[in-house]
């Protein structure tokens, strides 16, 4: 039987893999039904599902359990956020073991100090490059499925600047990471520059600034997108306001937008 990681590698061999952010099984099933070949378990969204900010307030237990729920809900590969690996090399090895048992296809480990901060927030601090290299080597050594995709993420751009971020990405690839992930690219020029400076190294892109087709043309291997999840939060909030103010919500049972969802979740 082909492992989730092997399936993800096969998909990436055909072209860029687009994975929308999801933080629970329902969202993952809807993404799969919409035709996406993979989903991305977001740490930001997982923390939000606990009513908490993405600032290191949940740990390995909560994150790996959510990864297992999502992976069990769908047949497509799951790319998962594993934060900093939750400690030193020994902790990273345990995280890889837990995520692998959860059934994910890929996981990314970042070089922030713990407690970490959401990748697009200011005030991040990163550990020394050499420490992160050791953590990635421990992650690679800990996997029992060679298909599991280990992604080395750097958050060094905001605190340390471009040259350090790119240098770290190259070092993480040399340490054995299958893919690298430079987070915090805030404009199209930065996306294009990352694609050029790391050309030839498989990259994951977290951006809404370019389309998947444009990202593929730039050479990115995987593309995660937060937009649907943010729209979900905004729509839910607007619906709550509507219910509070009018006593009803315009979207009613039987609406053509609701029926396919109820059928999917009832197992039909």
C-alpha cells in the first residue's frame, strides 16, 4: 500500500500541489470533495479552534491529535504544521513519530524560538542556524517511512533579513529536508525573489499573492492558501450578526448551497 508521503511525492512529480488551509475533518472533507489533491492542517487554525492565538499555546498532543483526525477524514495527503518540533532534537524525533502515526504525508518544522508566533506577525525570534540543522537531521532520522516529506521552514526573514533567510533555507536542504519553506513573504516581489534565489530546491509557498499557475511557473512544488479559512471566519461572524439582529439567517435548509454539504457529512 502506498504511503501518504509517497502519494504526495507522486502528485508533486506531476505539478504543483495546491492545499487549502483546514483545521478540522469537516473542512478537510469539503476540500477533498471540491477536488483538491491535498489539504494543509494549519497551526493557526488549530489554535483558533481552541479559541487561542497562534503563539505556542497548544503543543504536540493537541496538534498531532488534530492531524490524526484530519488524516482519518480524507483520502488525500495531509501536509501538517508541526511548529518548532516542540523542543530539542529528541522532542523533534518524538514529534515526527507522532505525526507519522497520525497518517500525515508531510510536516514542516520551523526555526523560531518557543513559544513561536504566527509566521506573519512581527516580533519573531529564531534559534541559531546550526541548532535548526541538528533538529532537521533528527527529524529525517526519526521517520520510519522514507516517503514522509520533511519540510524545513525558516521564519528568519522578519528578524534577520533576506540573506539569512535564504542561507538558512539552503542549509536546511543540505541537512536533509525534502522541501524548504520561507515564510513571511509579504509581497509579490519577495515571492519571485525566493523562487529565483532557491531555484532547483523544492519549495512550499504560503501566499495569496500569486495564483497556483504562476507559482508553478516560478518553480514552487506545493502551495498552501489561507484565504478560504479566513473567509469562513468572516462569513460565520457575519451570519451570527445577522441572526442576532434579525432572528434568522438567509441561508436556509434546502438551499442549493447547503444540500451537497449535508449529503457529504451524512455519508451519502
